[in-house]
C-alpha cells in the first residue's frame, strides 16, 4: 500500500527450558532500531516446513540478528568442543530465507550470528572458535561484565564499499560479543571490514542488497553510523517494495 511502512522480518531463536517449556524470543533492541528507522517489524519463528517464497514475498526486508552458533554440519565440518549450542530450527529458517532473499534481491541485513548465517547459507564457512582457531590477542567476546555498548576494538572498512558509504566512515570502534567468525567468504560476497587481527567484521554483496556486520549496531543507537545503517536498510526495503 502506498505510504505504508516497509515490512521487515526479524528471525527469532528458540529459548530452551523453563517451567513452561521452550519459547521463541529475540532482543527488543533489534525491533526498536528498525522502528526508529521507520520500519514495521514482523517476528519470524522456526517452522517445520521449509522457508518458502510465499513467506519472503510478504516482507520488504530481512534482518538476521545475533543468536546461537551455526551448526558446523551446515558448512561440512565436524563440531569442535569449543563450538557452542546450536538451534536447528533457526538454522533451517535463516539459511533457507537467505538463499531465497539472495535470489530475489531482497534487502538483507546480518548482525553477528546473522553475518555468519548469511555466509554459511551462500557457501562459506566459519571459525568455530576464534580463541583456539585464530589465536587472536583481541578478546572478541569483550570483557565480561561490560554493558552491551562497550566499545571493545577498532575495525577498518574498505574504501568505496557499500558498507563504508552507508556508515560514513572508514574506521570505527565497535562492540564485540562473539566467539565465532567468518573463515572462507562465500561466493557472491566480499569482505569489506576487518579488525586489526584480520577477523572479518563486515560482508556485502556487489549490488549492496546484502550488508552484514559482526558487531552489534542495534546496541549503539547513540552512534550516528549505527543509525545510518538501519535507516539505509529500511529505506532500501521501501525502495524494493516500490
């Protein structure tokens, strides 16, 4: 409908246990970031059926947020002891939707696990644990007990990339709460941001319909670049709808 807000789907993970059993959930700050940028949020939950074009066609954009580790089986590796719990339903939902969104050119934004899921869905792989497989001196989990907006380390962005242009910066200081990272970049994506230790901090497609960051911009809405990202994404979704 003309003048209506772009509809953005945000995937929800499975929260295990509790006296009332499992439930689906997602942190509110993802939805709040989209709403501040002018989008209408729809929460997407795992389904026993495969994600379909019918589902994606109801959305103008898709946001994949942070969450559980991606199952190493999805990129053909055996699980290491350091790999955390996965969420099979969420993996199936997100990997299927990413492939469909990539084919259709639907605007797609990945955050933390979301970047990793996009990379795996399109044929890339992950480091299951940075500490044991990369050996970085940077603590990508960030110091324990710090708030979600704690700025842990710097990243550099590729000049002329979509992501650098959208964020309006070549160097940023970001928060960091992950222990997995992109290893082999998927075909059709390119690395456009990295931390000083070489860990992939940003990916994008050549047409800019796919943008992904390893940090958590939804927790940094006082930072102009973070607000720029969500406003661009919602505007892109609106343009795709039109």
